[in-house]
């Protein structure tokens, strides 16, 4: 079974629904044709692997979804938002609890009925809400970077927005951040970590697991969901408190609570929104990394072995000047080897001066 069967909900939003009416896409008269949609199961598990299969029959009883010549003209449309599953896709799954209602569109003709599928029990597969860190490698001088920024912003504002934390690491411009330990800029260090002597932008680092240059919304969403399904969160992250004094001294108190026996390593970053560069290609720069822990890129020797339900709290300090406190926010994340890969396991974020509690799946 192709991977596409468990990407349907999110990728559905990337297509527009074909016009409907009494004339098909080829211009043929479809006035006397009607269709009925059915599904083989009305309840699926929210694990990204359990899926339901749609069938569409016409008013003569013919299964049109079994006809390869017609399947490419059939779309399954989410009633709630008008989005549709990818072309030639007749299966549906999700990693998000809820009820999803669909109708079929065959050559522009809407089915006479709808079907509703319930997705349930996400918390049985992942206790804590998974927030992935997407680090955009960018530069104010980069003419192609605004399209990447726009795609990531659309992702953040869409269906899986609550599962995404955006960060921006700038390469060779006024917003580049130099790591205290190495004396090198963070973006260059990230490229070196993945085996590149030099790097190009735009690129996106997904949970410090790999780098991809795809700017298409479809591709970004596919990568996001693939990693979320393969590597569910095994811990929760709490930002107990954050503060900044008049001299720019920032204090972050954060905790991690394990849902599995593994090694965990807390890391952090301070981001700035509403930054400007008159010579840049974007009107405003957000999520700019202006401070980060030395273990931002990978797990350090400071990792801690935790058992299930064990919690540890740590306090971090840094100094951030030349930025308005109202434009600053804090991201805390956890490196882990629980999934067999060394990557960011989970994360949380809040405005500087605020806090963020553990988040749970329903």
C-alpha cells in the first residue's frame, strides 16, 4: 500500500474541488447520472495505519471506483472544509481524533449522500500532543526563501498547526546567530551536522532528523506526517516559567516527563518576531533564532536516562539584548533516542514572560 493512504486528510487541503453540475469535465451531459458513496468501515484508529476504503456506485449499481478509466475523475471531498483527497485515492486515515464526513464527486457530479468516519483513540498511541520543530534555514538575501516562508506559514495556520513550531536560522546575514560554544553561526553548524561542508537556502530541518529543500505545500505536509507517524512523541514538555530583566537576562525553567524509558536532553531557543531588513526579500522576519542552547542541534553529554512517568526540571539562563521583550518567545524541546533515531522528541513554546503546561492527546 502506498504511503499516500495515510496522508489524505492533510494533503486534501492542498487541492480545490472541481466544479459540480449537470455537465461533466469532458462536456458530456450527466443530468441522468447519480452516485452513492459508501465506506467499508466507519471507525478507524488514529494511528495513521488503520484506514477506511470508499466505494462509489452509480444508479445502475456499477462500482465506478473499480473502473480505472473513471477513478482519476473521482474525488472524495471533506464536507467541513471543501478539501479533497489526492487524485486516484480512495482510502482515508488520520492521526487526529474526530468525525470526518465525505461526499464523492464523479466527473463533477456530487453523490446523493455522504458518509462519516470516526477517528479515535489517539492517546493510546501517543500520550502527549506532538509538537514538531521545523527549522527554516534562510537568509534575507535569498530570493527563493519567501516562498518557503509562505508554505510554512500556511502549514502553521492549517489543520496541523498545533503540531508545528517554526524556527528560523539565518545564514550569512544580519540575523545569523553565532553559537557561544563553537563561535560559528548556527545555520552553518546545522549543515555540518548533516554532512554538508556548505549549505544552500532555503531548506527545512525536520526535528533535527533530516534536511529537505521542498517548498511545495504538498511535500512539506507529507514529510511532516510521515515523521509524526514513524516517531510519535514519547515525552511531554512543560515551560514552567520564563522571564527577562532590565539588563536582558533571560531565565527559563522547563521540565520533561517521560512516557517511555529512554535518554532525554532538554534544549531551548529564544526567537524574535517582527524583525525587519530593508534590503531583504520579505516584509517582516519572524521566529528568528536570537539565542540557543549549545545542544540545540543534537543530544549532549548532559542527557538524562528517565523511566516512564519520571520528570526532571532544569533552569537555563541567557542574555538577549537589542530586541523588544514583546517580540520574544521561548521554545523548549527534548532530544531523545526513544524512537531508535536521535531526533527532537517533543517541544513546547510560549511568549517570553509566560508559561506552557504539558499538552495531552485526547
